[in-house]
C-alpha cells in the first residue's frame, strides 16, 4: 500500500513538472468606491447576579498508593 501511494505521488510530481505555464495577462485589483455615513452600535444594560463567595474547611480522605519498583541490579 505504501509503495502504491509513493508511486502515485511520484507520477503526480512528474505530471506537474511537465506542465508549461505562461502568464498571458496581468491581474489587477478592482476599483472600489465606498461612501458610508456614521453608524451606531446597539447599547445594552446588563445586570449580573449578586454572588457571595465564602470558604469552608473540609476533611477529605485520600487513598494511599504503594509503588513497588523492580530491583535494578546493574553494577
């Protein structure tokens, strides 16, 4: 499968290299004339909720973890 994909990619590159591209006409940006008057953004009055933040002490039990590493006898 990998060889097939490589062969297709190689043929594609050879095909692109065989193309002869000549520019026949220069491109140009279009002329744009824009006349605008001032705008107005909408206004909003937003009231957020009242939030009371406090602290509280809690005791949480955490499990113990034992890790047994294998002996490293390289000397």
